[in-house]
C-alpha cells in the first residue's frame, strides 16, 4: 500500500519527521504544523474550493434561520431565498480513535497512541479549515468519549482535549464503536477509523459492512510501530502484553519469522476485508511523516470523489489507479 | 589410591550440572513491554551450541570444585601407604588393659574378657610388641614390653595367655582413668626408643558406671595413642547392692542399736523385692528377722537393720534376692569408742557453776565414738604416777605444789600437753616450774571495759579449724580480765593469740616432746565469755586432737585401703584375713595395705584382738555400662568399639586398617581445602567477569 513507504511523488525534503513533530507538546499546534506544512508543500490543493462552492438557492420556509436569507436576492426579487453557502458544511467526518493500552506502545520515542492522536488531530484540523464538521469517538474495550460532528472552533478544542487523554483500557473492541457510530450517525459522511487493529478480526467485517451499507465513506488507518512490524528485538526476554498483562518468554531470533508471518497474514486479512467493502486502507508506521498520511488520505478522497459507484466489487481497479 | 566411601564418587556426576547451566543462555528477569502477544509463541530455553560455551574458565573452575568435593567425600587414601601401614601395623605397640575389678566377678564376665584378650593376642603379628596389664585400684603388669621381647617369638602369645589364665578378678574398685594414664605413659615412654608406628591401648572391661575417670581429666593425652574398647557384657543385667551408711559421730548412744544400710538397684533391673539381714559367715541364712525392702529399678533406699541383742559377734549383713552376689554383703563392726582421760588440777568443787571445771565437763560429753573422762583433782591431793600416765591432757587452773609441777613437767617432756589457765596472777611460780625457769613475770590486768582477741595465728593447729573467714570472728568474745604474762620471759614460746592491748592471750611453749599452752584468761564467766561462745567446744576438740587421743578413724575401710595400725606393741604382729589365713606383719610396720578382700580383719597378736571391717567400694556396685563417649569427653581418643566376631574378623580388620590409614593420611582435608580455594577463585573470576560485562554494556557503542 501507499502508506508503507514514502510516496515518490511527494517532496520528501519538506516533510516534518514524526520525532520532531512529537516534540511539540500541544496537539493542536502539532496538527497545525502538519497541515500548514502540507499547504506550503503543495502548490495547489486538489481540494481547494471543494466545500466552499455555492450549491443552491432554496425558498425560505418558516423555521429556517433568517441569518441565511440572501438579502440581495430579496432586494431584487422581493422573495425570500435561503442561500446555502460557505458556513454550511457539506461533510460530516467522524474520527474513531483507538485508545486501548496496546496503543501505548512505542519504540521510536513516541507511542502509537500519540501518533494516532496527532493523525486524528491533523485530520480534524484540516477538515475544520475546510469548514467540515468533525466528530470524535474514542474507544478501548468500550466507548470512552463521543463528540458529535460540529464545525466550531470551540468544538475543535474539545476534540483536541479528548484526543489528548492517555491510552487506557485492557482490550481493543473494534466492533462496539462501529456499531455505535452506525446507530448515532444517520446522515452519510466520512468515518475514519484509526487503530492498530491488534485484535481478532472475526466480527469486524460485519460491522464495517453495516457502516458501508449506511453509505458512509469509511477510511481505515492502521497505525503500527516499526518494532511491531519487524519485531526488532535482539535479546531473549520475557515479554508482557500491554493489555492483558500476560507474560511470555520469547527468543526473538527464533520467534521473529513466525511473528512477521502471522502479522502479515493479519494485515492482509484486514486489507482484504477493506477491499471487499470498498474501504480505504492505509497502514502507517509511526516513524513515517504524517503529511504522507494526509496526502494519501486526500488522494484517496479525490479518487473517491471521482468515483461514482458506491460499494462494489470493482474496487480493486480503482485502488490500482490510486496507487499510481 | 583407594576410597573409604567410594559411593560418594557418584557425586562427581554433578559435574554435568555446571556444563548444562553454561549451555543454557541466561535469561533476563526483566520484562519487556509489548503491545500484543497475539502473534507470539513461547520459546523454549535456548541452548547455545557446544562451540559457544561461555566463560570456559569459570566452567572449568566450577567443575573442578565439584569434582574435588566428591573426591574428598569419598575419603581417599593411598594404598601404597596402606600397605606400608600393614608393615607398620606389624610393628604396632599394644597395651592390653584387662579389667580385674570386683564387678568383673559377675557371671561370665571374666571368661568373656579372657576370651577377648585371647582374640586380641591371636591377632598380634610377630613384629608387634604387646604388654598386658590387669587393673582395678592398681595396675598390675602381667607381661610388660621387656618381658614380651625377652620371650621366644613363637611362644609369646601362649605365655601371655597363661599369665592371663592365672589372673582372676579381685575385689577392688575400678580406677579406669588411672589405668589408661598408666598405659598411655607406658606407650609414651616406650616411644622414646622407637620412632613412629601406631600405638594402641586395647581396653577389655565391662566399663561400668562406677569406673573412676577423674585422673584422665588432668592428664594431657599423648598424641598418636589410640584406645580400642572391647566391652564385655554381663549376662544378667539386673544387679542390686548393699552398702553401709556412715553413722553420724554424735548418734545417740542409748538408742536401740541399728545399722543403716543403703540398698541400691540398677536402672535396668528386673527385680524389685529384696531382703536384708544379719548372717554368719559359717552358716548361711539370716540370723534374726530379715528386713523386706522394695527398691524400684534405678533407685536406692536406706534401711535400718536392727542389731539382734541375743546373738553377739554378728558382723555381716547380706542382701537376698539379687542375681549377682559379689556386692551383696557388707561387713559391720560395732563402733569402738575412743577413750581419753583429761586430768583437771583445780581447787574448785565440781558443782560450782562459775568455775572452769563445770564448763569443761559439759563441753566434753560421752558419745558412741568417744568416751572422754574428765578427772578432777585438787592441787594439793596426791597424784598417782599411773593416773598421770593414763591422762592424755592436763588442765591446770590453780597454783600447784612443786612436786606436782615437776610431775607434770616430766609428763610434758615425755610428750603430753598441759594447758595452764591460771585463775589469778598468784600462779606465776607454777608456770615458772612448768617451764623449768626461775620465775615468770605475771600480773593481773583489768581492761576498762573488756578485752578482745585481736591477733590470732590461724596456722596454729588449735585455731586452724577457724581459718575460714566465716568462722574467724572472735571479736564477739569479751574478756573481762586476764593475766599479763611477759612473753619475752619465755623465749621459745610462741604467741598464738593476742589481746587488743597487745598482751599475749595464748602462748604455746614446747617443753621436751610435749607442749605447754598458757591461756592468760579463764573461760569461766568471771574471766570471759569464752565458755559461753560457740568457739569453745571446737577449740577443746582441736586440743584433744592435738593430744593425739582423738583420732578420726574412718567408720569403714574399702578394699585396697591402707589401714593404720595403732596401739600395737613393738612385737611381731600377725593378722588374720577374712579367708582364715594368717598373715605376719613386719616389725614396726604401722600400716596394713593388703586389704584385698572384703571381710573382717583381726590383729591376733595384739593384747586385745583388734578388728576392722573392709567393704567393697560402693562405686564398684554401680554396674550399668558407661557410655564410651565419656572416655572421649575426658580426652582419650576412642577409635573403635570392637566386638570380636571371628567370622568377619579378617574383613573387619581390613576395614579397620583402611579407616586407620585414611584417618592418618586425612587426604580429604586437603581436597576440601582445595575445593574451597577453587570456589574462592571462581567467585573472584565471576565477579570480575560480571563487572567487566557491565562496564562494556555501559560504554556507548
């Protein structure tokens, strides 16, 4: 996938390294740094004007907010028209962020949870700048925080605060938040699921299917630490599970091969599910610059925007286009 | 090289352990946090390859320490030297100590002891040197080393056995300590001529509880002398005994005569009921009524046995109901009172309660042991020479006529003692006569309040019993008046006690063989409180002992004791010993030490036949076996308790020789020391390695 290695089309020199980024303590500043760097890195945003386009006039009906009346049209035609324009969002994005304890693992100076939070904050900030409404749902083995999608600066603050909470919980339940968001969000929108997906996948497919069936656009970010990807340990040691506390004596030299195989199988299974449901799947290592993630995300979105077809089996050819 | 405990060599297999431990890579105890273990499988502890054995030197040291320990525990010894030992064993020097005390008279013991002695002698090689001693109170050499050497080599054992066959157990107590010391000394002396070679004492004894080991305590046991104990065991375990209980000296003379005996029963005895009564040697059976005694095992009872009034001449009490007869009789003679005559020369009436005579009579009562007769004579009355001869002590309190004084002086010159306690200074001429001088200055002295005895010479026999600080306080005795005697006027006199004024209170002046004691104050209440004090009677008895009339003869003699023969004329003396034979005594001998058997000994040649009873030592009747450890505690190194078993004798001897060789070489000590040294080195090396690896980890790559 595109997220696994630096995108050659992207000017890598202008990227901020995650290590440097994570040294900024404020999450909002971090998000802003990524987004602004991203803006300056791009000559032209492919999404510019995407959400500020004038859509339509609609006749005023009692109950509408009189603030939205187009007084110029009224002056000309003496009729009340409501103009749907800038401040009316056209996208509801829900960020589903995993805050289970397995996300608290990190071998590159920051944890997966910090990376995931920064990613979520970046997306939120970016969408906020575009005028989209952003909601948040954090979860571990249960749902922890839920903020409905809104577009307000104060809402963004709350969102950042919720993201800054430390990772906790003893397990990762991917099904409950998906079901919950399916229940809560009636209008179709964008659902972004950020997790390490280090949990059984057996019931994940049905939940994702439900979500996709509600015509939501779903994007999945799988955040993994480089140490998890390659099991880069040298010494034999007793390993403790961050979530369950289970301990196991493991000699990395002996176990690495089988581990990598199993992890790859797991990731492949996850990708298969996503492909099957037309869901964008991005795997991110925590030492990768966040701009790449953002770029991948936007690129996939653009592809998606061009795509007329909803969930179909022809997704494979489109993802192939996206990869080019 | 051979091993005493070869099974311990299996411990050497433990060498495999460090090898395995070195092959196992050390696992860290630290835990590494990981996000999820869902893709991980537990790894088995990994063995490094053989070529990757870590810390080879450490491994070698650990293996070496274990191997040395196993080797040490196997108790190795050098066969080569063991063979030499065998040659050396041929040149062993052995003292065979054969117990011949009274307890060996028990059934079967002496035969068993002789058998064991024979077994020991049969084991002896021609090169060995052997001495055979029997012991009880004394150590009697049957064969000493010189005699052994002098015998023809092939006949030594036979001759020694003959001599053992001639010996028999006596009646004496067991002085085991003494015998062991004597044997050790014999071996130690012998060692001056011959260097090296093992030296052994083979002790053949019943090692009874009553054996005396005191002498071992003060003896520093010579190095290299071993004691091999060959115990003999009595067939009948139970044994009861009877012993005479010493009569107190002041027992009531008029009470019904009884003799008190103690009946003791051994702890492992099976019998509890006994009978005690008088008997005659010639006719077995009780004379008069026997006393039934119930003594539980391990206890003793004191039983009064009434003396039958109608059967004179009884002197033996026996115990019935016991298996072992050797300690079942005790010989008793009625105590003989000592007769002492005290001649009192004073003017007062005997009934006058304020005068010295009254107190003197009261202080010397007649008891069973002593009959002291105080004969009072007025100074002026005639005194027969025989009367003076019969008196042991003269007490003079008044001035005497010259001829009386001269008579007393003669008696003193012959060795008698006169105590002169003048009632007044007017007796000064009498004192001068007694001393054989022209005159002695004497004047009456009357202190303001009272005088006390201040300076007493407690080394003098009169005051010696008071030398203990508990009894030496004489300040409670007040003297109201005294006669001041000029001590300088009696040049050879010794002032034994002084008053606080410095005037002599008691003067001891030797006169010829006898002595004159001058007490410058009387004991009567008019002069002092002396007669009323607790010191008066002991002082008088000291005085009587000084005369030699009051002897503290023991109430009974034990077998082997030396008996002082007093009151014998200078003629040839004969003595009848209990078995009826008559023993002549050398002229002028004052002691008889051949009391070899219990019974009544009679001096037949004396004008009045004198008798004394000799009994078995009470310690000898304690026949319970003594723990061999007791010998060890007293310093004698007991190497083995040997029980003769001819079938396993050769094998046993081989084992014995091996253990001897091993205990002499003591190679295991060096091996353990080497193991400790290796372990120390290992610790140092391991510490150094650990520090170095930490230092290496600490340095940045």
